[in-house]
């Protein structure tokens, strides 16, 4: 069988076309991921700047003011400085665990952002088990911290890693029970469905009013999961130097720094999604009918408004967590564990039983 030149050119053209389709498919997957990572990075820079400014205001001192206007580029300058610092390795430590630990802590938190609906049309992965995927992947972060503490071959680092693991286990159960109560109320574990369920009855349909006890437990547990004051026992300076971060320097130390703020941001986002209606704005005296008419007509404008509403609610809780840092003293480790196991766990379990009973009676 003889194939002429025209047929060969046609075959080559279609083969190149298929290759272009594959490349286009890969780009179509990577662009949303890279956009989300860029947005998260900018969000972390803003959080660092806000924390420094709010902390300076509470302490009545001057905050960052030299790097950029109002010191807004200070966090970026710190990141560049850490990037060029020398990476030191402990001579007798486990270098593999020492190097892998920070990466696990950051990656596990980054995966949580994939199920957050910034808008009805802007979510990376709308999964039926969205909230439980967040709990599952975020529970890997303490494993990375424990690996870092053990791999450092330092007693303070190891104690910090053990504290991080104990603290995570103590508060993650209460957190999971609160999320389970929300899933029962919404008849779904999808984050988009949970936001949609809160939009049916407007402002008074938010889960904050239907689950006030669960909200308080969730807020306390999320602060403990983020290891923020008064729950920063794994890295208590007066007791453990810097905890599991003691032997780290350079970019690896920077990864722990970033992971802390990433975790704080994702926790605030989930408070917004689970209890405050996500991107819904049905607050009395703030509702603007003309704005929402435009939102319905333009998908792009509607998405921008949804993102703005979600972030506004999120940064409100970020302010609360930052203010809490300078308001409450640090707990002892026994007080921390007693609060988690003896108070929050029974309360969250009772809240789940009440929610289950009310759902059964409403059938």
C-alpha cells in the first residue's frame, strides 16, 4: 500500500493538533491552580502586614513603615531575606525527615484551599466530601511537625513536635464533630451545598444562629489547630526555645512561617463558609438591591462581588485571632489538654446529638 505525500502531511497535521490539545488541557488544569496559589500568597502577605500593624496599634508603638508605603512590603522583604539565608542541617539529625517535614506541613494546608468556594463559580474542586477532605489533609500537618522535631535531634524540637501532635489530636476531634453537625443541617458535605443551604433564609439562615454552640467550639478549636496564642505551646519561646523550629534556618524556616499563616487563613475561610454564609450577603441595612441586580446580569462582576464578600468576612475573623493573641495569656500544656478533652469534646458531642435529634424529629 502506497501513501502519497498529501496523506502523510494530513496525518502529521492531525498528530500535531492532538499534541496541541493535550498541551491546552494541561494548561487549562494548571492555570486555575497557579492563580489560586498566587492569590493565597498575596493573602498571606496581607495577613502578615495586618498582624504587624494591629499588634503595633494594640501595643501603642510604630509598626513596619520603611519597606514600601505604610510598610506593606515588609513581609515580602523578610521572605527574600530568608530565601538567601544559609540552610543549616543538624550534624547528627535525620536529614531526610528534617527536610521533608516543612514541605508536608505546607502542602497539606495548600490542598485544603481546593475545596473552598470563594464564589459559586470559583472553586477548584467541588467535591461531595469537601469539608472532610479539609479535615483529612490538614491532619497531615502535625505529622510533618513531628518529623521535623524528631529529625532535628534536639530535645526542644522533639518536645515541640510531640506537643504539636498532642494538641492537634485533642482539638481535631471537637472540630470534626462540629463540622459533622453542619453537614447534618445542610444534608451535604460539599462546601458549595453548605453555602447554598445558608442562602435560603437570608441573614437568619446562617449556621451561626442555628449552631451557636458549635460555632464557639469550632472557633476555639481552629485557633488551637493554628497554634495561635493562647495555644502556641508547640513553639513556646520561654520553654522550648522555638519548639520544632529551633534547628531550622533559611527557606525551611520560612516554610514553617508561611504554613502558620496559611493555616490561619484557611481556618478563617472555613469559619466564613460553614457559619457565616460564605459569599452570601443578606445582612439587614447593608443589602443593596441595585448592586445585586447587576450581579445577576454579569457573571464576572458577580464573581468579583462574591470574592470580596467572602474575603471581608474572612479578614474579620483574622482580626479577632490577631486581637486574641494580645489579649489572653498562654495556657499550660495540662490546661490545654484539659480544655480539649474535658470541655470542648463533651460539648461538641452533645451539640452533635442535639442536631441529630432535631433532624430526626423534623422528618
